[in-house]
């Protein structure tokens, strides 16, 4: 579960870096927090289904 959370957060951070460096629209902490919430919800769901 931890690796899935870390992988999800790495994808989210990569997207924010892309947005900041390539698209020049800036870093969005709101998006990163939403990614973390989704990753936590997914991890909780998987843990509950086991």
C-alpha cells in the first residue's frame, strides 16, 4: 500500500513540475493535496477490501 501511495504522489508531483516548468502555469498545492486525498482514499478502500 505504501508503494502505491508513493507512486501516486510521484505522478502528481511530476505533473505539477510539468505544469510549472513546461506549461508555465505554476505549481498547484491544491492539486497535490487532492492527489494525496485520492491516494489515501484508494489505500483505505484497498485495505478495507482485503
